[in-house]
C-alpha cells in the first residue's frame, strides 16, 4: 500500500512487514554538483573523474549523504510530515558510480520493521540498491505517528 | 593513522549557524525532498511549525562545519584524501526550522585503528540558541569515518 497525498498513516493500522512504497532515484552528474553546493561537501571524488581515479575509484561516485538524503523522501512523504522522522541512520556499504553522460538509478523500498505503540513510533527499514546490489546498510528511520 | 589521543576530546560551541529559508529550499531540492513543508510557508505552518522544516539529513550541513575543527587539524592525522564515510545517524529532538540559530558542540567519541585502517566516530550535539541565551537540544549527529592507511 502506498499513502496518497492527504492521507496520514495511523500507527494502529500498521503491521510489521507492510511495504510503505518504492521509489527510483535517478542520479546524474548535475545532481551531484547540486548536492555538493547545497551541502558544502566539495570532495572532488564527487565531481572530478581524474581525482577519483587517482584515489583508486572507478570514477566519480555519489555522495553517500546524497543517497541517504534522497531515499528518506519516501518516508517523509508517506508520513505526511517531514518532522515526523525523529531518528535516521545508515551505513555506507558500497559506492554508487555515476556515469557521464547518463544516470545511476537507485531503487528504494520501505518496509515497516517495528512498531512501538507506547512510544507512538514505527521503524521503517529501507532497502537501497543500485544495479541489484545493496549500497546502504542498516537504513532505519524512526517515525512518530498518531 | 589517525591520532588516538584525540578520543574523548570535546570542542566548545562554534559560532552560530543561521538556518535560512532559501538554504532549506536549496538543500531540499538537492536531495529531491518534495514535501511542501520544506518549500511552502503556509504548508509548514499548517503542520504546526513556525517556519519551513529542514529535511531529515539537513543537519549534516551544520555538523560538517563543526567536524572540520577536528578533521582539518593536522595533529589529528585524518588524511581527507583517504577518508570514506562509513556511517551516519541523525537523532532529532525536534525538527530544524528556518530561523533557528544553531550552535554545535563537537565530541570525538572514538579513534581506533586496526592494521592500517583507522575508524573515527564524532558526535555533534546541536542546540538552538534562544534570545535569552538558553539552549534547546535540537539534533544529535553521529558520524563514523574510515581512513585507509598509506599501504592499503
């Protein structure tokens, strides 16, 4: 089930294992440059192929924080309130190479992993893959719901 | 190898970071955060917030600025060209909103090395400064970096 705009999930209606939605995030070089500017992370591995190669990378890779920051939109939109995400963590397990020209398509699926009725929170775990392989690990968002 | 004597170090609050509306919009657009509460004041206020709400990972902008005090210290021996971001965690005590004046206290929680690989974990405690000088806890950002040695 995927929440529609205007509907807000209610804790009592959720069950562990419910899928909150899936999304594809297309990353291209302009997205990386834009994130570099917005975040202040100007590490050249995210925009300079020659530099990325010199430190042993196959080429320019996406900021781990761009991937982490992009996939949480699925949870924010589902919750209907971005401020409902009270805790969010991820491990950066594999880089996402971003070709030039072209795009890297990152797939994300969110699943209810735990419900704490007393605390009024649901934990949403995100499976984040590129090219069929996990690129983030232990991606967990704790969401406060009514 | 990262200097182990930095473990346990605490850096005093840095100069305030003023959270601006356009910065929230810019960051939200960069991560594709389309929820109206990031962009539209009426929508944000409709959800009960005083101003535009920052996306869940926006605090990284504030945290990075504080972490630079440690990472850019040559004595810390954190070679940025060999750094790989390993883990990040945000705990929000309340959402960051436009208009916040944020100060950050940086803690170096651990510095460990195994072989030529070093791991450092920093923790940023981010507070909103009130007009009366009081501080309200806003976010805790824990960041773990891996630093590859010269021979790996």
